[in-house]
């Protein structure tokens, strides 16, 4: 565990020690797909990173020179093609800038990774993989890994409405059962992912593990749904990260009696032990600054100072 784990491959296109002068240091975006007004997929080429990536890990991206570093989960990797896939939601300055500038054929200034501890894909016989909204993307590689490990996989994916659904085909390929939930009932069952979990738990009394990824409030609700049955529940935490190497302390989270750094000890943790209220309050620490940054950027866009 920790930043010095010898088995963790941390590769960077800016500081990659294996980088050769004759190589182009930029990371080329080879595909982009827009899932909605807010959510888009980027696939970039990085054969070494694709070779090293494991489910549950993330990368730190600096999209443009002089830009901010932001953590994004590896939503998919293709070792044959040598590519990594990210799914991004445009929520603030940097992700909106990415939505505007990242196109097929353009480059990302810097990508570091894979980072974080890989998810533990144990020998569970039956698992529920839960993704809420954008969380569907990061839970996908785990669902696939469990299936490839021989588990019976139940996918539970929730969206606000049917227009926001993505990767249904990918999930169906690896899930023995697949439940879609929507807030408005426009697709699948009308309800939250916790309703999907309850439906799966009623049908199966032998669930070994639940993996839930999505907004903190959703992961908290999933953990409360499984707590009475004491079903192991793993969540992937998304605190504010700066360096991503365990040095700055920005990403500390309370898990049981222990203070953990999500970037090096996680991001996966025992959902029954996580202090979600502390996580949610820490996520709001910079909301004023974030609002200002987005406003300034939008203003610059309107004034034509940003292309
Ligand atoms: C391990 C991890 C994996 C993530 N994976 C994804 C992903 O696959 N797709 C995706 O769209 N988003 C992901 N996020 C969240 C993403 O990093 C933030 O949405 C992004 O940093 C927002 O930056 P912004 O400038 O666009 O928005 P801002 O306006 O700066 O922030 C919007 C909100 O994003 C969060 N945030 C801001 N800065 C950071 C930061 N440096 N680190 C973490 N959260 C931050 C805060 O909650 C903030 O309120 C992940 C976060 C973590 C920690
Ligand atoms: S981002 Fe985890 S310690 Fe700095």
C-alpha cells in the first residue's frame, strides 16, 4: 500500500523515465463520443498505460498547458489497441474546457497513471455492480473483471432518464442479469439504484459483494441498503485530489477509525466504514473558488478570448 508500492506503474507523458526523444510526448485522442449535453467519452492512445491499467484505477490529466490537474477514472482500457477510455462529465471550468477542446486528433497535454490501488477482484461467486449516472463508466471494468473471474454478475445502473443511458450493450455483454433504473421511469424500473439492489437481494440470498460507484449520496444509500444483510459493499471515493501521490493530504477520507488517502490507499473502500458526511462536506470546501473559475472562463469564452 502507499505511494511507494513497487508494483504500481506510474507513467507520465511529461516525466516518463522511459520516454525517448524520438517519441512525440503528446497523448493523442483517438475517439470522442458524446453521450449527452454534459457527458462525453474520450479514448486516448497510450500503449504502456493500457498495458498497466487495472479496474478501479484512475489517471490525473492536465488537458491543456497551464491547466489544472484533475483525476478521472479509467473507464476502459484496450491492451491490443493500446488505448485508455475516460468518461467525463462537464461540471466546472476544466471539464467544460475539455468538452470544448478535446476532439479526435487533438492531444491532452499530460496524463499520469495508472494511479490508485486496483480494485480487489476476489473470488466472489455472486456480485452486484452498481453505477449511478456517470458512475456506470468506472464500474464497468469491475463488472467485466468479475465476470472474467467466473462470478455471476448482476448489473444495476441508474440514470435520471432514458436519454442519459450509455454503455447498455457493454454491460449486457458481461452481466448475467441487468437492471436499469430511472428516476422518471422512462427506462427500466422507476426508482433509484437502491431499488435495483433491493430487487436483486430479494431474488438472490447469496450475494457476496456489492460494488457501488456514483455520487457520494448514492454510495451512502447503497451502503445503508446492504448494511442490514452485512453484504460486503465496496465504494469508490472521489475526494478532491491534488498531487495524487499521497503527499498533499487533500484527499483524506475517514474510514472507520482511520484517516486514509484516497489516492494511494483507495479509491476503493469499505462502504460500511466510510464517513460519507465528512466526504460530502470536504467536497464543498472550494465551491466559491470553483464557481468563480467557471464564471471567469465562461466570460472569457463569450469575449472570444478562449478558442
Ligand atoms: C479518483 C477520482 C476519479 C474521478 N473520476 C471521474 C471520472 O471518471 N469522470 C468525471 O467526470 N469526473 C471524475 N472525477 C471528478 C473530477 O475529477 C471532477 O469533476 C473535476 O476535477 C472537476 O473539475 P472542474 O474544474 O471541471 O470543476 P470544478 O468547478 O473545479 O469542480 C466541480 C466539483 O468537482 C470536484 N472537484 C474539483 N476539483 C477536483 C479535484 N482536483 N479532484 C477531485 N474532485 C474535484 C468538487 O466536488 C467540485 O465541487 C473523479 C474524481 C476522483 C477523485
Ligand atoms: S491527492 Fe491524495 S494526498 Fe494529495
